[in-house]
C-alpha cells in the first residue's frame, strides 16, 4: 500500500497498519526466549535479539536507497521476500506452552473458573493492566517512559537542532547511523563485560549515560561533538534494553511475559508520542540549551529514582542484625 498510493489519508492508514504489524513480534519473541532458555541465559539472548534488530536497521536504509534508485518495485519485491522468509522461520519456532502448563495449578484453576463464569474479557483486561498495577513493574515502566521521552528526541528535536547549527541532513544521517554501528560492533562485548553487574546498577548507569549524552548536546556545535554525545547515550541504550526485557520476564506471572513486554513497548512508544512534540516545542520556544538541559535534569532525576529503588530493595533484602545467622 505504501508503494502504490500517494493520498495522505491512505498513506496514514497504511503507515498505521505497518506500525501495528511491526510491534507484534517483539512480545512474542520475548515469550519464545523465556520459555526456551533458562533464566541465566535471558539477558544474553535478549541482547542478541536487540543486536540482530539493529543489524537489520543499519542495513535497511542503504539497501532501500539503492533499490529505490533503480525501481520502487524492487523494494516491494524485497519486502515480500523477507516477510515470507520471516513467516517461514516463525513457523519453525517452538510454540507457546498451554496456559495450564505455564501456570501453577491454583492460577490455572482460577483463570478457568473466570472463563466459565463468562468473565474472560475482564480477565484479559486485568492481564493487560497487571504490569501497571504491580508496584515494582509500574515504577520501572514510569521511569522507562521518562528515559524514552529523552532518548526519542533523536528522531524529533535532535535533527532540528543540528540543522539550526548549520549541519545538513546528510550529516545528521551519518551521525545517527553511528548508533547502529556501535550496537552492531560492541553489543555482545558490552553484554559480556557488564553481566556481573546487578540489574539495578545497570539501570542506574543507563539512566546517567542517557542523561549526560543528551545533555551534552547543549554544548555541541559540530558533527564530531554531536557524535561524541551519541556514543555516550548509545552505551546507555545498550545497557538498558536487554536488561529491561529480562527484568520484566522475571517479574511477570506465569503465562504473562508477553503482556509485560507489550507494556514496555507501550510506554516506550508513548515516550515518542509525548516527548517528540514537547521537545520540539521547547526547542522552538526557549532554544537548544533549555531543551538539552531539561533532558539532562530529567535523566538524572530518573537515575536518582533508580538509585533510591536500589537502596530500598537492598535494605529489605539485608537480614536483621538481631537475626541468628
């Protein structure tokens, strides 16, 4: 549809459908990893999924540009071919476990009783809202939204800011492509080097790096300084994404891993919906320094919230000094 029409209304519908389809596989991929591999391998597996996705994202623009220069039909043919190949691979993946096997007997009996009472729709709604009702995951999702609102300025305010500093769209493309290049070349290494760090420590470090990286744009003026800032927030991204998936899988009740991952995708995209227009408004009204200083302060506040959560969790886990060892 995107290749065949040029009416804005139809393009909007096609883009909406494509966007919905492009998010369906992410929660499902998390469920496959959670059910196939032991918990000790989850972070590494989620890191590899994230790594492979960025390889595709890095290759796609170059291939698409080359095919479009020849004929748009070749791009359509490539999309159809890769979609069918993906469908074939997905068909070979292990299927989800039945709910009765995935959940303890009491949970399965409770779900079955709800269905027998004609309450299946309400039960499904409760399942979708469960990540936002659990204190641990709701707090994590709220902090993730704050980081998403900062991080996704790379797709909205950052190109406008670079243009205001006299940089061309080609320079912006080269600078931002460094993000994918770094992830492709260093993600497995970063995951290996940081695997001994606790999850909460990695979340704290990721928030600080995202805050400092985007805050550094306040003093950036040329491609090299923007690229240096990008390196900082890209490392934060590499720390955050695999650990976030593993954290939500660990906190999801049996049979709900996909819903918890869907909640994470929801707040991440909500960060774009809210953060993009807000960031552009701040940029146009108060200027570049105000925007990136605000991003720095929001990111550091998020890091402070992660630090408080980490201290509270460890204090609860610490045995009472009067208890017998």
